[in-house]
C-alpha cells in the first residue's frame, strides 16, 4: 500500500513537472504561426484603429503575421464571446474596452463572464471623457450644474450612446457622487446623441474627448470638466471633475488586451511584456496621442487587479442605481 501511494505521489509530481515544462516551452517558442487579434467592433472605429496599431507593432517585434479580425455585432458581445471560447494558447487575443465589463451586468446572458473567461494581458491606454452641456444650460462649471440639478430634481436630461454603455455609467457615477437626480435619454450611438445635445434636446452628456472636441472648439457645446484625475493636453484649460468638487470621480474609456482564461502564467507574462515593449515607444505614444488616447500601459498583474476592481465598482453602481437594459 505504501509503495502504491509512493508511486501515485511520484506520478503526480512528474505530471506537474511535465505540465510546467510544457507551458514554459510554449512560451519559449511563441509565436510559431500567425496570431489573430479580434476587434469586436466594425472596421474604422476606435477599437479597430488601436487593434491595427498594436498588430503592426507586434508583427514587427515577433517577425510573424498578426492578423486583425473584426467580429462585430451585439455591441461587441459576439467577438468577445468568440475569444472566450478560444484556446488559451496565445494565438487568439481580444482588444476591448470597459463595455465588456458593463454589458453582462445589466442584460441577459451575453455568452461570456467578464472575469472568469479571460486573462488580462495589458492595458494599452485610455481616452478621457468630457462633461458636456449645450450652450443654453445656465451653468458654466460643475458646481453650477450640480446646483441646477439639485434645484430641479429629474429635470435635467443626460444623453448617452445607449443603455448599458460605459458613458451611461460615467453619468450615473457623476450623479451618484454629486447626489443629484438626472434623467437618462439613450440614443443609438454617439453620432446621434451629440447633435441632439447641441440642438438642446438634452442638457448634458459624457463623451470621449476625441469625438466631442470639434463641437467644443466650434462653440456648439460647452465642456465643463474632464473625467480623469488629470487634465488633458487637448483642452488644458478645462478642469477635472475631481478638482471641481468631486475628488473621487475618475473615469476613462480604456483599451485592453485579453486572452482566454487558462493561459499559462509564463505565456501570459511573455505576451503582456511584449505588448508593453511594442507600444512603449515615443513614436507609438505620439500616434495614439493624435487619436486622443493617453498612453497608460499596465502589465498583466497590474491590469488584472485594476480590471477586477473596476468590475466591482460598476457592479455595485448598477445594483445601487437599479440599472438594467429593460
């Protein structure tokens, strides 16, 4: 009996050693064939552009083809679910935004679990949002807007690109921090929401600085604040929400790279570090900067930690504010 147990223990140790050796060997030889980067949105959009920049840099670094595959549909859920079901061997990766955290919180099954089904590899950068009003709103700063909302509970309407979008959550977070009641008016995309805001059909909105900057520069919209903790070089005169009286407020649309769950740690770290090195150049930073994307690289462990923390933040907010897709 003792000999049998001894053999079982030795067999288990040998299996573990072989598994670790296999995982290490996989990392050492990766990549040995083309790698697919899945963008779960249509070609030409922000996620697609970031994905193509990353693909070029990784291809140059690895000496292998890195192919961008657009799998659009269902607000990004189709492509995201596709990667969740892929093998965790590094040859199918996902580029996505906070939408993959928020969508599963408020609607029916989307075909993936944002935490359990993915391995975070790296955060690439982020785009701040502007707190915007139309020029008819009698508020020239955040404090005046909050005072106006408190004087007229539920009367101020805020636009968003749709129910369950990260920009809706940006506004809900703002209202929660400010202690105000505002009414949601969802549209089918930012291209519909921004003109309606400028026309006066709604009073306020959070929108990525890259999309709304021309309307601010032309005087059609008023930018009261920037959503991140630091001012933007694109509009350095615009204060942050935090310095305008809500010190805990911090929001941005980030871009991150993910693998399916179950990726060996050695391979995860290799790919994550390769992404960091591929993008961590002044030339890439300048190129992303022209798109309004602030370079903010995070390696696997740091990104995984911030990713989980953000998921909990949005989950708590959705429950507290009773946000749903219905």
